[in-house]
């Protein structure tokens, strides 16, 4: 019997005295190099537009949604399976007007329209679920090597993943294959994807197996803001880009956007950006007063900031607090809990425990004793 070869592992002692490497970002906080970032969003919400804006910003070294890119142009290859060249031309003209650039400045960009083509990147054995790259994948791989593309946009997963999205091993093989494309030139892959009905209803934004969310290193969700009742604002040009997952940074951040002149632009900071102490005190007092009003009316306010019944959503529905941003509200909640002005309370049966928030000197309906769950 042949001897089993040991892993070529190493000891962290070799890092002693060496400089700690920095994160390698294409777009700081949003898009990491060497991996796959998924951009979820319902049809027509603007995923393809946002991806084309991203490629333009990196090619022309202009801010993407207000975030400064690196100092040198980044070459890209964007594969659009649902848009023909006429649509891409129309879109690019408006993006150029937004960025104040010309077509001559886009030498680092390459757009590939694959409407009506066979766009599957992997096939899967029905018996073993083992995946194999298609000729299109090999062609794409070679193009990335030859062109030096660092940003690769795949629009969309519905066109390029032809397996079963509920089979975890197929999903993981597919994402790993895309990651190999990202690593060719130490770049990044953006994979556009549509959410399922369940993903839309839950606000999570993904579809199929949770392997999609778990395997990618970052996940963004482009959606419309919600009304006070928790429903999406259907007839609105407003959008919200949510950072649903980041293995290399803080998840939960949101960017408010507006569709204007055929592009997505970042909104100016809302009141309550808490840029100074006066703003923070003003906001904290408004949030605490709003919570008092809600609890005094018998309303149970969830401690989960993402819940429809969470503090930010409930308080922002009040006329006195509509001018404050959702993200600013979350910061106020954290500060008020840390200061002991808001307390967390567990309620419900052992099998259905829920955590709610209330002012420290008030009690919730049905609360027994203090019942503080801790900050």
C-alpha cells in the first residue's frame, strides 16, 4: 500500500515580524479581490445597470456610489445574457453623461452580449452531481487571461447556472468555478441573480439553497425601500443597496439610491447622519421619545433591527422621525442600549422566545418583573 502524502501545512510562526497584509479591494467595503460577490435583485430593479456603472467607474477611476476606487483603471469583462448591444449602448451613453466621460475613455471595459446563446458555464452529472466546465466557460477563462480583466460581471445566474439551485454541492461547485475566474488576474466576479418569491417576501433576497449565500464571500441586495407597513414602495424611483453579507467587513450597511436620468445615483445623506455630537443627541432623544410613544400605546418593538417590527422601522413611521435615515436609527438604538436608556426584554413561551426593546423605566404589556435580557 502506497504511503499517504501529508498535507503541505505551515506554522504561523513564519509570520513573526512580517507586515500584516491589507485587504485587497476593488471597491472598498463592497467588492473584494480574488472572490465572488453576488448581487441579488428582482427583475427590472437595476442590477445590470448597476454592474455596468461599476465597470465604468473602475475603467475611468471615478467614484462608484460615492466610494473612491483604486488609483489606476481596472480592466473588466461584463457578460450580459439578457441585454443586446443596442440596450448596452443606450445605457452606456447615459452612464457616461453621469460620470462626465466619453466612449474614448472606456478602453479598459469590454462588454459581451450573449442574448439567445447557450450560456451555461457548467453541466452536472444527474447521478453524482459532479460538475464539468462547458466550452463557454473555457472560452471565458481564456478571454480573461488574454485581456487581463480583473472585474468580471456575470449577468445572470439564471442564464449561466443550469443545474439545480437547491442542490448544495452543485451550487458550491459553480461558485468555486467562478472564483477560479476571479483569481486569474487577482480580480473579482460579480454574479447578478434574481431572488425567489420566498427571498423577496423575507427580505433576504436569495433563492434556492442557502449555499448561494454561504459560498460567496459577499452578497449585495438591490431592492426598493419599504413603507411604514413593511411593503415595498412600488411606484418609486428610490432604491436601497444592502450589504447582506461580507466576510471581510461589516454586514448590514445600506446605501440609499435613486434612479435618475437612466442611472442609479447615491442620495445625499439624510438628516441624522450624526456627523457631530449635537446631531447624535438630537437623534437619540427623538428615538427614545418615539419608543416611549409606541410602548405607551401597547406596541411590542422587536430588538432585531432588520425586522419589520424593529425599532428603526417602527419609529421612522412616526411623523416626528421620518426625516432620519434608517442607518442612523440603528446607531441610535445601539447607543441607547449601551447607555442603559433602552433595555432588551425576553418574552414569550420557551419555544417562541422573542426579544423586544423598551425604555428602561417602562414595562411591556405582559412583562413579568424586569426581565432584562442584557445589552
